[in-house]
C-alpha cells in the first residue's frame, strides 16, 4: 500500500489523486449502471465523457512534469539524472495511470452496451418487439 501511495505522490498529487477519485467514480458508475438497467444511455455517455476527461487530465500532468524537468535543468545549468528524475516520473506516471483508467471506462462501456444488446433479444435469439 505504501508503494502505491508513493507512486501517486511521485506522479504529482495534484494530478494523480483526482485521477484516483475519478477511477472510483467510474467503477461505481459502471456497477450502478449494470444493476439499474433503466437509464443505460445516460450512464454510458457519462462514463465515456469521464474516460476522455481522465485521459486529457493525465496528459496535462505529463506536460507539467516535462516542464518541471526542463525547469530543473535550466535552473542548474547542467544535465544530471537526478535533476530530470522528478519531472520525468511525473511525466510518465500520470499518462500511464490515466490510460489504465481510460481502459477501465471503455471496458465498462463495452460491457454495458453488450448487456443492453443482450436485453433486446429473447431466449430464442429473436429481436424483441414491443
């Protein structure tokens, strides 16, 4: 657990903790939409939007991490691995975490769409008519 918190802090708490919160929200939304099948269209649209937002937020964190790394190099005038390490960690952890959450969101959307299509057919595989 300490390793996970350490990685979240290495990625920049301003970016990684909101990503973690959004991951929890997305997972809860997928579960709730799977249970309550009445309003899947809105849930699917919201999960898609949150997934894209998470991806954009992660890449925004990457940009800030790279800027921080280059600022450290320019402030010290020489390039050493320790100067780049903090910024590069932030630049790599945020998009990786965001991509992981994005894949969870897209997988949830695929699951919900599959369940929705499955409900449209009867036991014999025929399309239900209202």
